C-alpha cells in the first residue's frame, strides 16, 4: 500500500506501536488541524457493514446455493462479520456466525486488549459498526496459528494471503463442527470463510521471514 502512496508524494503517518486506538487518535488530530478534511471512519460508518449486507452476503448465499451452514470471519472494524451475518441469518435463521479475534487481544470474548501481529483484526476495542447480536460464537486464534495457516495456504493451495486470512482458516480448523464431522447429524455441513488480506503486503514481515532467508542463501 505504501509503495503506491510514497511515489505520489504522499506523507504517511505510521506508528505500529500505537495500534488501532493510536491510529484513530492521530486521524482525529489531523481532522481538527487540517481544512477541508472528511474522515470516512470505518469503525463508525454504517455504510461499512451495509456494503457487506448488500453485496458480500448475497454473493455467499448465491455461490453456495443457500447451503452455507457456518460463516467464519475475523473482526477488525466489524463490518464483514456484522453485514454478512445479518444477511445470512435473514435468509437462514439457523446459520451459525463465528467471529475470529486474536488470542492475545480477546476483547469481544470479554478479555483485555493486548498486542498482537494479526493486522486488520483485533483493534483492542469494540467498534460501533460491530453487531454482536448476530454472532453465535467467538473463536480466538494466536498470531503463531494465524501465520502458520497463512503459510500453509501458500504452500498447499498456492494462495498468497495475509495473516488475517490465516487466522480465519485457523478458526475454521478449530471449530467444533469439524471435530465431530464424522457424526451423522453433521454430515455435509458447509463452512464458509473469507480471505480479506493479500500476502504481497507481508513479503517483508515475519510471515515470510523463512522464505526470505532461503532466497538470500541461494546460489546460482
């Protein structure tokens, strides 16, 4: 993302140590200082979840022919899990909506905020957009689990995805439905998730550190 902004002369204000709260504090500071500024603010803007209610939810419903039984998604702003969850439950009240958050910062589960490396989820607070009424269960995934499953998707499926995508897969694999999949009543259950993050943004991160080291050691 920065690779596209910096060449255009943009100034990027970034301090990962401050996390989501620090980012929004900085945005609010700039909004007050600069003229003609409009902040879309994903965590309070209802258009966020509405877009997923009107587009992502119907897409999943159509592509699965209404056979989706479980939907799994991480929560950053809360837009995806809230919008899709609302739509799917309107179509099929028995569908289960599973929310994914970092084990190191299990705020939705009632725990304390903490530092983690699953970018895009687990902001450390409950966003206004997040509709917890549609969530049936919250699954926590550690940074280590998320990274391991993101690497697995690249290695086994040829999908270059980011850490939050790995977290969603890890949550699917931890779901109790899969642990008891051999039971007759659970035969044929369809679990759907999303991979919201692309891996190209993480080439220089810890996610692909082993690959970088391997490439550096190559001789021709």
